[in-house]
């Protein structure tokens, strides 16, 4: 079902549309939960590149994708690479102005 949703969104909206990226991320999570780690890792890397290109490196969806990839790497025993990715993620998240950038508009209301 997730593959069909992804294929349809790619066809109708294009590969770089945010909803398409969400479908790709959903499929990747299912693949990981099914133990299809190599396929999940490959698709996670593609999704992360697209999230970075479309939404930017510090967008919450990009960071979530980064964390998901680290999880799949960890599941495969690629601990060093997973740790490096999580360290990068932690560095971005704990940057002093990170939360202010994404939460400030919501504080107005």
C-alpha cells in the first residue's frame, strides 16, 4: 500500500513534493520494521537527500529522517555511522536558536 501511494504521488506531484517525501518516509519505516534493512537504508538515504534539498537541512522533517536513518544503521550493526549521524543531529537540535526558529511563529497566537 505504501509503495502504491509513493508511486502515485511521484507521478502526480513529483519526487520533490513534501507529500511525496512523507510517503517515501512511511514506506521506509515499514521496510525497516519488516527487517528489510538494506532496502530501507538505501531509500532512507535517498529520502534524506530529498528532504535536505526541498525543506533544508534543519527542517524538523529532515531531522526526523536523519534520526530514522540512524535507527536503521543501528539495526544493521553499523553503530559507528549511526552514532556519527546522531551526534550531527544532536549538534543541530541543541543549537541555541534552533527551537526559536521553528517555534517563534506559533508563540504569537
